């Protein structure tokens, strides 16, 4: 197969990571698309692509360009509709998280991708962090024994300015809260590490510090897996002043591992039966000095997706993985709203079902 032809829809906060990964993997950059011409101009200039074709309407781009792969990095509420239009044009996709804001839309993406023989990759790039890759290999070879439980946490800070920068952030219609936007990567890792199939979820969510948004800025959940293991989820954007950490802890019958740092970028604890590797050596080996919270995972994710297209195989992180991540977030929302455990699997549930969840007569005291 010749060099794959690539385009990017959405030139906002995360788009440069995608464009850089596309360039590093030798994709032929055909076009950029965004409703804001200045955003396209700025992104193109940052990548030395001043002559690239630009569109303010992705339908026009699809009609005029012969493309192999598109990345969708628009606001969350536009992911599903844009994806379905691209799929029906026969173009393979990388969709920024979350792939949709409803299970109905996620299921439609899966169904239509199968119908049109299109490969869809859900962009959960943290799976490619060095520390995460190292730990997953240990799980695969059984060195940790039976996994009893895992704990994932994102303790980050997002101030009012962050939410004011884009009117869709923190809304039920177009985003969701801290769990759907920030914590979803850890939620994906929890399902990936623990065996994926979930029986039941019990959760609380709240709005502790951000009266400027509709959705939650804090959530905790207990997850019961069908294999007998448990998961604990904590996610917040309410940490004072600056991001504290993003962590994943695994507790097996033969070992304990903690991945930490601000964005799962280092192994902080390693005690595995029979292992001669030390936490100190693994910390040095796994540490990635990110300049932002997004890490370096986009480049290997793109590499894997390109290989999947060339070899006509399933993408490394497919649309079902993306659906599973949003299913757990929506289950947490549902359990919190009902005040009781929720059984999985779920169907026909969306972020918009929780409109008005945190309406208050009086604003939060700052």
C-alpha cells in the first residue's frame, strides 16, 4: 500500500499531538478542517504545513479529498456524528476520547464500521506509556497472580478559566464532567487491566468546586468485575492550584505495582514475586518527562493503527474499547443519580440523561 493519505478534523487543544504523530509516522497530510480558520492556520504553521488544504466544512472535505485515515479531535458532542459521516465514506478513523456521549451512538459507530469495513481506533493513548506497557506485560504473563483489585485516580486541577475557554466544557449536552473528560483514560486502563467484563457499579459524583459547569468535578466508584476482582475509581478536577497526580495501583496475590506521576509516566512501586527488577531501575526505565499531560502515546498509537490498516486487522484499541470506557462512566453517573448499585451491561443511556443533576438554588461557596 502506498503512503496513507490523512486529514484532521478539529484543530483545538489536542490536535497538535495528533498531527505530530501523523507526521512522525510518515502519513501524507492532505487537509485540515475546523470551523475556525485561524485555528487551522496556527496549527498548520506549527507543523510547517502552511500550504496544506483547509476546510471549514468536513462534508466538503470528504467530497473533495481521497483519504485513507482521518483523526477526529472536535468537541466531544461532535465525535459520533462526524465519525458516522466519515465511516459511510469508507475512511478509517482515529477518534479522540470519548468516542461518543451515548451508548446508542457508540453502538452505531461499531455497527456502521463493520458494515462499511472501516477500522475505528479509540484514542486512549495512555495504554502506550512505557510504564503502562511494562505493567500490562506482567499481567499477561501471570506474574502478579490473581488480581484482587485495582485503584485508579486522577487528581487534577482545572480552574474556571479552563472551562470558560470553551463553552461546551463541563456541559451534559456536549461533554460530561471530570470522569468523562479527564478520568476516562484511567477508566479505560482499569477495564483493560482487570479483564473488562463488569457486573456492578456503585458510585457517588458531586460538584465540589466548580459552579460554572453543569456536570461533576468529582466522582468515586466501586466496580465489581465478573472475574471476582474489584476496581476503585477516583477522579476530580478540584485539586488546589495545580495537577497532583494520575495513578494506577494493582494488587495481586503475588505482587503490588503502582504507576504514578502526573500522567501515569513512572513506575513508583514494584514488588512482584520472583522478579529481580527493582523499583529504582524500573522508575528510571519507565519515566517519561512529558511537557504536557498527554504524554507520548499518540505516536505509537498511530503506528499501530497504520499497521492495522496495512495488514487488514483489528485496530489496537477499537471502537468497542471506546464504548466500554464510556459505558463505565455512564454507569457511574447512573448509580450516583439513583443512589444504588447499577448492573451492567447498559444500553440506551447518555450524558444528557443527567441534565439538571447538580442544579442548586445557591452557588457553591468559593
